[in-house]
C-alpha cells in the first residue's frame, strides 16, 4: 500500500508543475498539497520508529519519479526521515545534497515553493553546537539557510521579469504576496539555538546585506531590510548599527530608505522606553543602551550624510527622519537636551533653505 501511496502522491505533486496559475493561486495549490503531504510525512515517521520500512530503499526509489518536481518533493520528504533520523545522521552532507538538487528547478514560482518546502521540512533537524562532526554544527545550519535564502531571493526577483511589460504593477502585487516565503529564511536564522553576536556580526548580517544590496530590486530591498529590523534582537542591532546603515545608503534610489531608518530608530526608542519602564537599565547603561554604543551620534552622522546623498528627499522626508531622531534622544538620553537642540537646529536650517529655494 505504501507504493500505491507514493504513486498517488507523485501524481498529486505533478500538479505543481503547472505554469498557468498566478503566484497567489499557486500558493493555494501548494498549501492544499502540503496539508495532504502531512499524512505521508506522519506515516513515514511512524514507519521509521516501528521499523516497518527501510526508508533508504524508498529514498532510492523516489529518485525514479517521472518528472523533477514530484521527484524532488518526495526526495525531501523521504530523505528527512531516512537520513536525519539516523543515530548519527550525515546532516551536513545531506543539506549540501538537497541544496544542490533543488537547483534543478529554475522556474521562479516552482523553484521558490520547492525551496520553501525544503526550509519548512528541515526546520526541526538543523544541527546546533560548535563542535565539528558528521552531524554538522551551527555554522552548517547557518550556511544552509543563507544559501537557500540567496537562491530564493534570486528566484523572487526574477518573477518581476516574467510576462508582459504592461503588467508590471500586477506582477509587483503578486510578488508582494509571496514575500513571506523569502523572509521565512531570515526568521529561521533568528530562531536558531546558539547564534551569538559574533556569528551575526561577522557572517550572518554581512551575507544577508550583500544579497540585499546586490539584487538591486526595490521590492526585495524594502521588504528584506524591514525583516532584518524586525526579526533579529535589539542586542544584535545595537552592535551592528554602522554596518546596517552603511548598507541602507547603498540601496536602489527607488527604495524608501527614510522609512527603513525610521523603523530602526523607532525600534531602539521603544527598546529604551521598555527598559526604563521595567527598571532594567544597569549601572553601566543609559535606558538600556550600553555606554559603548554611541547610538545618537551614529544615527546623527548617518542621517545627515543620507540627506546630503539623497537630493530627492523632500522637506517632509527630512522632518520625518528628524522627528524619529528626537524621539530616540528623549527615550535613550533624556538628560542630554543638547542632542535635541542639535536636531532642531538642523531642522530649522533645512526649512529655511527650502523656503528660500526657487519654486
């Protein structure tokens, strides 16, 4: 009966080969199939525990599925329970193999969902710890997720160039509906046990920012920068502020960098307010901000440079940035009113320049 189940499952997965659905409708099809796949996944897990079937034989068998889409979905499904559940699972090697085989699907929509399935199915099997072993370690998990993220983002960006040029707005809306698939990789990294500040600062954030900056896609850049702000910890942001803001300055001219900077400032302001309200600030901090992190000075320098580099900023954009900076100052450094004076003076100068400019 298992062979019949695998055959029916392969037929069902073949529906995901379609090129005639919008991304939104493809997502609905994917979710319907994913719900049905749960039954097979549970059966495979139970079979493995009860030693009913040799999953290694099944793993070999599903590689002969007729077309690449059902083949890869089945290989991921069976492979997870065959290889990852061994006493000493060769997770490191298997993760590498799975990343390689998913490269076989380069159609943007189909490839995006296949890689999302890979992300979901491997979620509970990521190795952790720092010791080198056949099982792998936290660095292997990070590398795996980051590679998957980069490939998914490339596929997501390519969706923009499918179809007719007159349907640009429609494609942009369809892409936005799929953004959570790409962002799920960053969420997953933020949830890994064992990720510390050193890993984040030296490898994780630089790798993410390199992909975000290099993709040159407005929708991807705006969304992914916002995801970085939201999913990683305040501590990580406090110690990588310069790196993040430097990348922000390199984004596509069409990106709303003002809103990205404001989101980050507001996060710090809210963090400081919470720390003060909960009386969590220690003797060596100001409203929860470590003394060695010169938060206001960094934002002041970056914002003033950003305003100079972005002549397209309106006075409304500039004032919005400065309002957030004042909020940050009042929450993090309430006793340093000279910070507020500095911002207000800069605002006054810009308003005066605008009112004196022609037109």
